[in-house]
C-alpha cells in the first residue's frame, strides 16, 4: 500500500500547480505525515517545519517557482519546501554528510534562491531580487517569508524601511506563530483579508486617489479615513506607515484563506505585506503541546515522541555554563545574564526561573545585546552575554567599539565554537579566535575540559575588562566540575604530559585528541588555555626543550591561535620547527561532527600523521 499516493507524484512545484485545489488538503496531510516520519529517522528541526506546511503548499501553488523567487528567513522551516522541490528522496540523509542541508542552499537547488542560516535577512534579499527584476524588465514576483521572532532584528526593519519607498513589486509574508495572538483569526479577518487584497478594493482606492487628487484637503481626509478604518480592523498600522499595503492576520493553516489572498496579492503592484498566524508543531499533537522540545530533535519514535536522556551521560558544556551562571549569580548580585533569543540553547532556563529580574532575552538582536551589556557594565554591573560563536559575528562592531574600546567588563560565553556538525557552515563557530584576537583589551580563553570551563567563566567575571570563554557543542571529556567558583591565573597554560622531541600545543577542544596522540609518540602536551594573552614563557620553554612544536586549534588557521604562537616564536628568534594545525581556508559543509573533524585533519590520526611526517623530514 502506498502511504503517500499524492505526494509521490510531486517531484517539482509545476506538478503541484496541476492539482485541483480540492486535492491540496490531502497533499498537506501526506506531507505532514512524511515530514514526521522522515525527521524522526534523521533528526532535525521539526515543530517549525510542521507549522509552515500549508503556507509552503500555498506559495508554490500560487507562484511560478523557481522563476518567481521565494526567499526564506533563517531556513529551519523549509523542509516542506525541499520535499516539494525534488529533494524528497534526499531527506533520508537530511543534514548528514553528503545529504540535504537543513537550510536553503543555492548550490543545492534553483528553488533555494538565497542561502541562509542566520535570521532576518529575507526582506533585504527579496528587495534586492525584486529591484533586479525591475531593472532587467522581468515580470517575476518576489516573496520574503519571515517569522515573528526574526522580525525582532534590526536588519528586518532596516529592509522594511527601504522597501517601502523603493517602488519594488514584492510581498513580505510574516509567519506569526506566537500562540498569544491567534485570537484575531476568524471569519471576519478572513473576509477582510480577501477584500482588502482584492482588485476591486485596490482599484477603487487608486481611482479615489486620482479623483480626489485635485483637492489635497479631500485626498488627505480620505486617506485618514482609510487609515483609521484599517487601523480599527487590522494591527498593521506600523507596516502601513512604512509604505506597505498590510493584509491580515489570516489563518496560516487554512488553504481556502491563504490561496485566494495570495492570488490577489500576486496581481498587485508595490510592496505588499501579508500577516499569517500559524502554530508550531501543527498536526502532530506532541509537537503542538511542546513546540520548544520539538524545535530541534534527535531520532525518535513518532508514536512515542522525544524522550529525555536516560543514559546518565556526561554533562554538556552548555549545562556546565548554566550551572555556573546560577551558582555565580547566588554570590554576585551584579551579575546580569543576556541572550539574543537563545535562552534554551545556551542553558539559561534555570537561571531565568531563579533570577528572572536579572535575565534578559533581547530577541534576535545581537548588536543590541552587546551594546546593552556595555551600558550595564558602565554602571557597575557584571553582564554575561551567552551567545553562539557564529552569532557573535553579527555584533562585531559593537564588540569592538562599545565594549573593547571602552575596556568594559563584559563576559562573552561563546557556545558552539568549532564545528557543530549537522547545522553546517552557517553555524560552525570557525572564526571567533581569528576575529577576537585582533581586538585590543580582549582576554580569550579555551577550556580543555568541563572543570576548566567553569574556572574560566569565574576568571572572566572577575576580570576588569572584556573576556571571551569559547567552548564546543556537546559534552567534554568528562572532567568533574567542582562546586567552587575559583578562577585561573590569566595568561598561563599548563603542561599536561611530559614527552620528548615533540610538543603539542593544544587549544580548548583539541586537548583530548592531543593527549591521545601523544601517548603513541611520547610527545609533550601543553594545555595552552589562553589565546590572548598567550603564555609566551611557556612557548619559549617548549621551543628550547623540543625540536618540533605543533599548535592545534578548532578554528580557522588564518589569524587563529597558531598565528599567535608563530608570532611569539618569531619575536623570540626560536630555531624550533613549528607546524600549525587548524581548520582549512574553506567553508566546511554539514555532517557528523567527528567525521568533519577527521576530514579537516583535527583528530588523533591527523595529529599523529603530522608529527611523524615532520620527524621523518628531520
């Protein structure tokens, strides 16, 4: 028996557009069932994708994709889009090595019009594409699909402000999945959405403008009446003021509302704004009940659902940070915790419950988060910004000018440093050591295990200047974390193993494979701990005692920790041979974390090869 008889006939959207509208509800149900089955086998983002199935079907049904451009924001709601655009079979290896990416990727499909992984870029990209079409005389339509969370970022409003006056034919679809505002959805709003987007209403408005235009006072009066009527009936005043024709909110799970409204909007000129309300996890009760739990999932049984970790395994670095944050807050009343919409991912929910008045989730607003922290530090507080390495890139200017230039005591807890695995190049924390090291006043720490992570966080909070503690995704080697809040001497590394001839200078996560490799070649292992200030004395000592030094870091080689070691050796005139190991000068694709590290030459085997090759050449 064919479980997906209708879905199996759809290999590209042109086939979808050949269906009778009466068939679309069946396609939606099959697509939802396939998505749950598929993601349960591979892991991935689930609740956000379940919430956009009807919207995705409607968009591809109405618009002539890929000639018409669909520009997705963030991208973790595009699985249905990928399935309908020829990648259904590829979902079996979703986010795995050589498989389908979890985000839109231009090299993967012509239907992925703009690569994305960070949020709030869709309106900017859609505007650029719409204006390019206008310049070239093309009739194609451009649609940006953005979530209400992504609308909290400044870039989204910068783009809206520009688009409203740019005379571009584009549509912005706000996918609003905040349950608290679902009450406006109903028959009246559905009617208004269809009426306000219809050709009759817009033709009447244009005719009225032409007739009343001879009398500015009458035209102004008419415009005011229209604004007040629409303001009473819809919550779109802000978007109207920015120059958009606002429609909605409408039910994002009702095809009979979505499709006619999109068909009407497709015919309109100028910037259009459609507000749809959806529910994360829609159609799968377990995900509807707890959409946060089902946002990103590992493999699970669909009938049972996601189960908690019963392995009693090692704590993750994220959990170590979360526990430290609570423990330190209990004794440091000036500690303020800030996150740009990553409270769950950064391990801060216990802190948020215990110290709600000191917890600030500022939304997807990395720039604001950093300047906000800088101002708190100006007034004597001790802010801790919990942020993924890849997202700190978005606040580089604020980090440089607002924090470091003023030498303010802000702690940056950089989660997901190094290669993160399945989320791929948009989420790999591959560059933080390079862009942080060049900033004056920064102290940069790389813990080799869980115990050091806690100690370094305490060190950072007590330092009277900006500090970054960067730690990887997942668990560490299993070091026991103490209950104390002791720190470490700044700028001092330690020798973890004594050996001969070869010294492995390991930074952070590379300590474990360095120790494993050293046991086979009797090498010295140095846990460098600090990238800046780097331990010059210890490096000089290793250069005197060994003929070969190898630095190892899970960061881009260019400008990273190894570059700091090279600078010390050059300045001291050391004759020791020096080799740097790190991430290559290319964007690394998605896949299993251990496999990616091996391919990048950052596992035990690669360290052994490098050491033996160098020794053979001596």
